[in-house]
C-alpha cells in the first residue's frame, strides 16, 4: 500500500492485499481472498504535541463483492498513538484498538481485533516515511 499526503493535515491511502496469492495446507491449495483498500484521514493539532485523527477506511472484498467501511478515531501524543476503529456492514470483528510508535521516519504499529466467530486478530505493521 501507499500513503499520500496531499496536504499537511490530510492523508490518502490505497492498497491491495493478497493479490494472486494462495496458501497450502497438506495437499490442498486455497486462493487467498483479494481485497482493495482506500482510506482518508484528517489530523488536527489540538495542543503542542497532541493531535486527533479522524479516518475513513473502505476495503472492497473482491470475491464477496462487498464493501466493509470502517471509521476510526486516533489520539497522538508526541511519538505515540492510540487508535480505535468501528467496522460497518459486517457482524464479526466490528471493533479494533491499536497502538503506534514513531521513531524518526519509521512507524511501528500493533492492532487487536476481537472476534466472535473466528479467532481474534493481531496485526503488526511497519511503515517508512520518505
């Protein structure tokens, strides 16, 4: 994926996940579900080192022909951030909570997505700003 900053306070993101990949268990191969993502975020500084981020993320699940939008709210202080997300148009894994840390031009992220029907998801991310 790619993040683009058209303005200082605006972030646009696009990405593709699992495009053409598959997984194999024993002798059976399964194609991984492809998804395309578009996101938009607006960040507002509220005091010296504190900012608030509002976001909208719209993944499109290609196989299911389904959009699952997510709204997000984040609070950043200096190099750390706490983010909450809520997904609509789905019945499972509706909420998520994440933490971020930024060191120079590198972003480290972790998100926890509790689920009712399947196992909870733990997401780890690494971003490089250039």
